[in-house]
C-alpha cells in the first residue's frame, strides 16, 4: 500500500531585482531544488503596469501599493509553479518574512534574509493559501489546468519519475526504459 502524501502546488515569483542578476536566480533555484520542490511550469515575463495592478489589487489603497506595482512592472520576473508536500507553507518558510530588515537579523539564512533589499524589493513572492495559489497560478498560467495536472502528472512527480532539466528550467518526465 502506498503512503505517498499528496503534492501541493504554489506560485513562486522571483522579483525584478533578482532576475536582473542571473547568478542569484541560479542560486535561488538551486536552493528551491535542494528543499525538495519540483518546478512544474516556469516562465520569464514582464508585467505591464495594468497587469501588476490587477495582480496586486488586494493591496489597492494601501500606502505601498503604487511602489509595489511600479517595482513589479519595472523589469522581467521569473514565475514558477512549484510542487511538493505542503508546498505553500514550505515555500513561505524558505522565502522568510516579508519585513526584510527584521528578517536579516532574525532569519538571515532564508532567501529574503540573503537577497531582500526592502519590504517591496524583498526578492520573492509566494501564495499564502490554497485558494490564493489557484488564483495566482491561473493569473500567470491560464493554460494550466490544476485538476488535469493532479490526475495526469502529479503521480509521476510523486513517484519520482521526473528529473530537473536545467535548460528548460522545469522537471521533465523520465522515460522508464
């Protein structure tokens, strides 16, 4: 009898300040892999201001909204669907707290502790709930069907029938010859 625990999906974003430094992107991706995450889908894109406003509409009216939208549309971002057991909580733990100054002192080994510059330029974004993950994944990967993935692809990931392809930047299926 199999005791595989179900994989959970989350959305991860490497923000423009990080994407501007390819060596740091590679370093962060290696950290993500070492922590047992699978890269299900990945893309590099630049948000228009309108798309950034749409993505961060929950923060509309807050003092940091304009700064956040301007920053997130200032250059390319690297967007990923990550999978692993308890992916949302594990990715948030790996990113570290949003408040960078506090994080540098209290949790310096996390991604934001190492690479975050300010609370806005804090290097990464991650979904904070399963519902939010579904919405955010759909926002960036409208062609991706979570239910189809859970039926057709998740078992291959759970059974480790995938390997990371560094050229494509995602896990690919291994031919079981």
